[in-house]
C-alpha cells in the first residue's frame, strides 16, 4: 500500500535513507507546545522515548518537488524516528495516519526493525508537529513534535501475538519533547510519490505504483511484499495477487483472467485453483482460510495495458470447518500491474435468453434455410456515430446492441431507445413475431476496445420489455458477450 511504502523503507533508511509519498492534511488539531523550540542546539534532533532521552547522531531531511517533507533521525543504537508531511511550510501539521490521509510518524527500534511503531489511527496512533522555521534560502528547517506510536505485538519469529480472546495485542510508545533545530535539508527534483529504484536517485516519476490495502478485524494488514503472478491451472489462466506482512500474514486474491469489469461473488467453498476467491492466513500455524462469503468489484481490468484495480471484502473461514477462527476482511482495495496479455479470440456473439442458448453459427458454410448471421452497421444520431450489432438466428430470433462508436472501456447502464446518441440499448425479437423487446434495465460492459484496429470485447445482460406496455412479458437476456471488429 502506498502510505506504508514509507514505513517499509524506514528499515532501509537506517543505511540508505529512502523516502516515499504522502497527501495533503488539513492543518487543524492539537499541536505540541514547547516553551521555546529554538532553545535546541543548531543541527540537533532530540526527543524522549517513554521518558528516555533520544539524540540523533545521523539526520537526513528531504523536500521533494511536490512539497513532501520527510526527516529521519537515527541515534547511536540505530533506533530511528521518522516524520513525514505534505506541502511543507511554517505551521501546524497532523501526524495521525488515517485511511483518508497519508501523514506519517514512526519509531523504529533496531531490535525489531521489521515491526516499527507508527502513528496509524487504526491501532490508536496519533501525533502532531509544528514547523517553526522553514528557510528556503539557507535550506534549514526547525520544529517540534509529539506522537503516540503503536504496533501489533509479534514473537521472536515475527508472528503476531493475540490475547486470550483472540484479539491482537497492541503495543505503544510515547514520543514527547521532540525537537529538530536548524536541520539542513536537500531538495529532490522528483515527486515524493515516486518510490524510486532503490538507487537513491528518486527513480522514474512516471513509473506506476502498486497499492494494496485491507483491514483484518479492524487492524490494517500492512504489506511488506506485494506480488502479482499469472499461473496456468490446467487450461485456465489465473492471477494471484498476494500481500504479505512483516509477520508473515498472507492475503491472496485469485482472479480468473477472463473475469472482467463488474461486481462478483467470491467462491465460498474449496477452490480448485481456478476460481475467484479470497484467502487469508494469519501465519499462526494453521491452513489458509477462504472467503465465505465475499464480494469483489473490478473498476479496471485491462489485459492489453496490464492493469487491474478492485475493491473487496470477505469473511475468512476454514473451508473444512476444522479451525474455528473467523476473520473479517474489510475496506480491501488494490491496484496492480502486469505484462500485457493477448488472449485467443473469444466467441463472436453469444447470449442466453430465458435459459435458451443464443449462439449464431458464423462458420463459412451457412446451414440451409435462413443463415445465422452477425452484421455491424453505423448510423449518425445528433452528429454521434452509433454502432448497431445485429445477430440473427436461423430459428428467427434476433438480437441487437446499439452504442456510440467512441465508447470507452467501462460499465454502462442500458436504456430503452437511442435518442441523443450516447445511449446503450439492447433489443430482442422472439421468433414468429414482429414485437421487439428493449433493455430495461440492463448493463453493458466494454472489456477492451482498440480504437485503431476496432477490436472490441464486451459483455451484457438485461431484462427485455415491451416499452409500450402492450405485452407484459419480461425476457431475460444473460451471459451476453461478443468479440468483434468494429469497422471504421
């Protein structure tokens, strides 16, 4: 997850000082009041850790091109304090890290560097900072700070520790009397949102950033490793998005490559490795727990560009009912990138109407009688080019789909008629009648569309009704899909 990339890098920063991004935070709240912050010695970074003095002998401060300010102080025992706020200026800043903001403070004990104390509000963290002097000419900054850092307790192997009720044990540390006085800072011409390439040069600011976030029983699943792999299970191609914490807790989402945009129910029983499913393992010695129930909504699913974005939630249970543990995974979201994928062409046109297959035969040699056929035409409505895909079955059934030619990848609500030109409309004519039933309601989802080649893949489903009301019959069109080339 983006906000915790900074947390992950604090461990590296003890040797190399790497930084990442935060977002704007309103300058409101309760702030540290020192009698005279300027009393600190120039170049000093000091604080009290649970009442024990902390004096940094190594200090690094950076202001990035987008205004992000990050400062790290490391003492002789390699314990570190990190502060980060957006758009640095003289004034008051909230350090409390919430899901809505990325302001940040942490204390890293060298004896447990992989599990720092942070200002995350989900576990009771909080904090504030006052920048008392910001000299952009001399490149010097001074200020004061306090914060309460919290973390989930972990054993010597890094596994989380729970109390007798099964709740995570939260440890805390109080950082008070924090001062940094006339600290030199450097200017980095890259934006702070760029995690860099590990070489200390800020990296390529155009490089995409992967993100993962989820709460487990209200406590954030802070990933230190996020991977996306594509696996072949039999003939099925499956994405596996895996986020692992420093303590070894695993969260995994398995996604069939042909899933596409939209909202879906996760599998609620044992998966054979080819199903859409959520998995959680707290690394307590047990087996994987799977979604039961669970839902996921894909807002981006672009195989050609190699990007997948989704939100999700699920209840994690043992599918064999041997482990009584149950975990609630909430507020889940991720954005991941992968190498572009080209799938074999799918079926040209298909749907199910009232439980019966609607699959035109488009082989080169048509069957006797009225040949199944698919036609694609274009007409102009209010200066908008409207595409009409028509599929005709040999038994006389007909189906059409209308949509604007410049439609983009996404999910759309279907209407009953084309009036302005940007409407998406489905129509169905049963065999043996001239009555046409139109979509109301329905959804039309463009999975992919190459405007240069005209190749489009889309799915659709709708209830088809008589808009005049003369025939009360409702036709159900489901499992609709097409893979066609839209002519220029």
